[in-house]
């Protein structure tokens, strides 16, 4: 619902439009910002993104969703031209306007000490959040398994499981308790 809220925000500047477009491309493809910046018509083949990822050299093939195609078309069949700094500043503004303002507790390390800090969610959103959004929602949106998500985004399955999905401890406890004593 947060992605839908962001899609519906009224835009009043080209900078905010480019920021939203770039962020949503990340949400729809799972690509990192470094790869999104390289996205152009030469990397789109038969309705799919085909590229070698900059960070790890893995080849990926990512089907283009209709919403991603619309964004690319609006930007001349390439990703929007926007710096990561401008994107990160603008996406916070857009997410605040979209009502993504739940308070969250985050753990921060200051001078070697871990402390909890309360922040509005929109202040925590960066370009990296887009890829995390894709990875987190792909099972729900497309019915993908963690292995399939890892293949699409070109990440190691262990990384996907450890960094993006909660370990299934709670569901395991509930399943065991549901069976009672045997």
C-alpha cells in the first residue's frame, strides 16, 4: 500500500518526478541505483532488462512490468537522469507526502555504543530501499520463492535470506504449538 501511495502523490516539479520514477523503477525491478543509472534501450531486449550487474558481475534478466515500461517511455526509453544524492533527498519528501510517516525504532551506533532512536519512516527511505522493497514484496506480488528472487536480482540466496527475509522462527513455533503434544 505504501508503493501505491507513492505512485499517487501529486508531483509539482521535474526533480520530484525523476526521483519518484527512479525509485519506483527500483521497486519494480530490484536493481541497485548503480544499475538503474545504466538502464537504457540497449539493455532492454524482448520486454526484459538484460544486463551484467556492476557490483558483482552477474548477468540478470528481469521482465519489465507495465508500470516500469511507462516510466522508461516517459524518460526516453532510459532511466531518469538524477543523482543519488538528489534522489535520496527528494524521495523523503515524496514519501512524507504519500503518508509514509509511521514512527519506527532503529538501532544506531554512536561512538561505539548501540542506542535506539525513533524516526519517521520517510526519513529512513533511500535509493537502497527500492531494491529492498522489490525483494521483500516479490513473493507476495509474483509468488516468487526466495531462490527465484535471488536469481532475478542477482544476489546470493544466503544474502537474500539473511538480510531481507525474517527467519521463520515465529511461524515454526506456531506450527509446532498447533500440533500439540504427540
